[in-house]
């Protein structure tokens, strides 16, 4: 009789802190049947010992049963075959786990979340590169503020168009596939920017394509988080993934000026675009590992096991592209749109996303120019100063995520936690922008400090608004984020371009950049406090 030691990890059980006995039993039964199909001989028993792994790699045996296999096909090189070559008695087989490279020991959900965060780093690097490059590009091509605003806002046209489709496609294909396609698309489009820069329609089209690629990424990430992260870890997961945007802003603003000054503004698009392609190639390795005994290792809903035949491929629920497209078409009518429209909580999410995006996108696009023209800084200084808000946001994001998760773990109502975090995210930048708008005679570096503080505290939204989609409905989280992100992209189209138009008309940064943002922050706070909710809702029964 051969003995197989199977480690069951509950690091990827969706929407729970671990497997319930019923859930674990069901999945264990599937694995037991699959291992029976490769028993060491026809009718020969395979003793399957299962254990689950908890924190600190402490194993606790939870079940043990004797199974009779009836298929004498042992895959050559598998760990079961290795055991058969041992003596005929009870043999303990190792080989379901190995320790090199070190990251192979990480739970799959951590690998996916880490890789997704890196994708968001590249995402914002390719978003902010134009914020720096727009200054030398405007000088070279003779653009005024209105034209520069049009070029920068074109990104958000594609970003808005891809939000809802990104949510639908993520729900059908899964966030991983959608994220891969999105990163590859925006990276190639970024490389295209300097090639078509002399032709305005081509330049605008290239930035639209960048926006389309980046637009599907939030829904893809939300799908990954909703499927794999339990509630008590969700704030940290969302903060870690979307916090990659702040890191990307920092790195983009940090490296873009020296690259532009050394090699020309065209080079920054080539370099950042290639980084995205490298990420796509590396992401292919964030998959099931390969056993040292020759078999593959698959993780199915958190279960890591040796390759035991075609049965496992079917249980992995892999969809073909053709079947997935067919499911996409038929699934659109199954989305409970009427229930979404009737929900006050969703309308609060939509408006809050719009308000937060107005301040975020206009500042992201225009702050380098503001620091250069209003505060008298050169290109390098303006870019360096622009790093401070996203750099500070990284620290605030970590604190806000731990703060929110701790409150929830201590029994504080989830809705109350989300309202607290989002209120901080709105009122802080509104107050700091008001101080910057007033003629208080502050020196440039104090103005920078005030704005940095306000924009950094706006990162509390990652533990407020951006968690509410998963709180309300994990099933439709990617679709809901697609909806709110579609509306949230409108300020990128209207706000960025309108800021440039107002600058040409009023020559006032207070009226063109800060005043609209302050209004939306304050009104967004009122709507959020009145109507926001994180109570789970069963939308499917309402439509």
C-alpha cells in the first residue's frame, strides 16, 4: 500500500477566513477521488492522509481514510510513482511541497495580490509620465494650456469606455486573464506615443488605448480580491493593491525627469512601456509550481497537490475562450441592473467615486505644471515635489488599512468604518486646498507641505469607498467597480480639460484647479454620510 501525504492549505478559500468543515470535506473528497485514479495498482489501496496548515506552518491532522483505487495508471515521475518504487509496506511520500525559490512557499493569494500591486505600480508610471513630459512637449509643439489639457484628458476617454466591459469580462474570464491583457495593451500603446506624437489624432488615439488598457485593471483586481480575500483581510488587500498606484506615481515622477533630461522626452515612454512588457513575461511564472518529481502542482481553491491526471484540469474550472465569450454574452442580461439602480448605497458609491476622482485626476495631471508656473520651480524640482503626495500616501494607506481592519475585527460596524475612512479622505484635501487657495503669504515649500498632507490623507478612500464594492456584493464586485469607475473617469475627461480651459480664461490656479475640487469633496462627504452602506445585498433576487 502506498501512502500519499497531502497538505491542504486554506489560504485561498474565497470570502472566508478558512475552510468550514463542510467546505473542506467537499474539496477533500474531490481530491481523494482524483488520487484514487492513480493508485499504485488495480484494486490496491492508497492511504490518503490529509492535514490542514494553519499559521506558523503548524500542521494538524484532521482526517484520514482508506481509499480503494481501481485504475492502475501511475504517472511516471509523480510522487505516487516514487512511493511505489519503495518497499511494499506503508511508505511515507514527500514531494508535495518544496522550498525553492522562497516565494513558492507563499500562499497563492499572496502571490497574486503582490503581482497585481506591481501591475498597478507600472499602471501609474505610464499614467504620470505624460504629466512630466507634457512640459517639454508643449514647448516643442507650441501647445497652450487648453491643448495640453486635451492631450492629457484623452487618456480618460479610453479609461471611461473600458470600465463596464472590464467588469463584465473579469466576471467571466477571471481577473488574472483580464489583467494580463490590460497590462500588455497599455504598455504597447505607451511605446506608440512618441512615434505618433507629431500627428495629433494619432497621439490622442494612443493615449486612449493606454486608458483602455489601464481601465480594465481596477475591475480585474477587484475580482481577484473578492474571490480570494476574506473580509478581515480585505482592507489590507485593497490598500496593498491600489497602493501600488501611489508607488507608481512616486517612481514615475522620480525617474521621468532624469530620463527626459538625459535622453529626451520620447525615451520615457519607451522605458516605461518596456517595463510593462517585462511584467507580463514575469507574471507567467506566477502559476502552479512544478514538482521536483516531474509532475505539476496545481492549487485549486487553495489546495496544493501533485499532478494526478486530467481530472484535475477539469476541476480547475478552466474555461475556453469560446465558451467564455458565449457566457459573457448571456451573462449581461443576468446582471441585476434594476436592483443596482434602486440601491441608494450604489448611488452614494457612484457620486463619491466621481467626487474623489475629480480632485485626484486634476491634481495628478496639473500639479507638476502648478509647481512650475505658480511656485517657480524648474522641471526637475517640480517633478520631485510632485512625488511628495503619492509618497506620503503610501504611509497613510498602510495605517488606514490596519486601522480599518482592526476596527472591523473589534466588532465595529463595517458601514461605520467605511464612512469614517471616506470622510477623512474627503475633508482632509478640501481643507488643505482651501488653505492653499487663500492668499496667506505662505512660502512655496509650506504650500507644498499643506497640499501633500491633504492629498496623502485622501488615501483613506482605499479603506472606505474602494472596499464597499466587495462588502456589498462579492459576486458583482467587479461589475460594481466598473460602474462607479466609469463615472469616476468622467472627471479625468472633463475636469482635466476644463482646468486647462479655465487657466487660459482666468489665469488663476485657485479658481481653475482648487475651487471645483473643494466643492466636490464637500458635497461627496454629505452624500456619503447620508446614503453609504456596506451591508451585503442580494441583488439577484431584486431584478
